[in-house]
């Protein structure tokens, strides 16, 4: 019986070559697919980064707008405070107009005969009075009149000098007195506040 021998080497070699080709194609396709996936991921990440940058820019612009509005509000608050202060000054002046009338009335009515006022200066509710008197007794009378006044209080003699002993004995004096109001409370009188 004769045996036939089949040579399988060429077939195996062809199969091996075919498998190498398929592996190469698969490897190439895998590389292309991986590159496509990496590219797609990169594009998506870049899009997200661009979107976030645009949001950051929007937020920065809004912050700048808000800062400008805050500056405007601050300026408006300064203007408001200035207007309120002016209104308070005007109200104080309106309220103190009768006080001025009473002050001059009291100054005139409290000065006794023989006392002559040379100057009057006011700082807040404090008055500084300079004058001359025919005698020290006249200055004492003037101070008693100031104490009895409803609109003036706490007279304090700071200086009294006799200018000419031989002829007239004229006494020059400087005193301070506080302006008040008959219906001022104790705290207002201590603070020198004036009320109507």
C-alpha cells in the first residue's frame, strides 16, 4: 500500500503570513481608533476649557461692573451724608434763630448801669464777654443778673483789672457765661445743648 504524503508547510506558512497581515491590520486599526479617541477626548477637554474660560471672563466682567456700582453707591452715600449734615445745620440754624433773639435781649437786659460791653464772642454755647465797669460792685451786679437769667448761666469772672486808680477807677473785666434755654434738660445744659 502506498502512502501519500501531504506537505503542510506551505499552507502553514501562508496561514502564518495571513495571521501576521490580520494582526498588522488590527494593530493599525487599534492605533487609529486610539488616536481618534485621544483626539476626541482632547477636543472635548479643550471645548470644556474654552467654555470655562469664557465663564471666568464673564464673571470677571461682572465683578468689574459690581465694583463700579459699589464705587457709585459709596459716592452716593457720601453725597447723602453731606446732604443730611447740611440739612441738620439748616435745622439747627432754624431752631437757633429764636435763641439768638433771646441772647441779645438777655445781654441788653442784664447789663446794669455803669457797665459797658466792649466785645462779645461765642463759641458753641459759651460766650466770652469783655467790658468796662465803673466799679467792681457793678461787675458783681452784672454777674448776679447773668445768674438770674433764664437764657444764660454759670457766669465766671476770669480777669478784672483797675486801669486808673487816681481818676475814675475804671475796672476792665473778662468773663465767660453759657447760653441755655428755660426748657433745656439737665443733660442738655451740661452739654451746652439748646432746645426750643
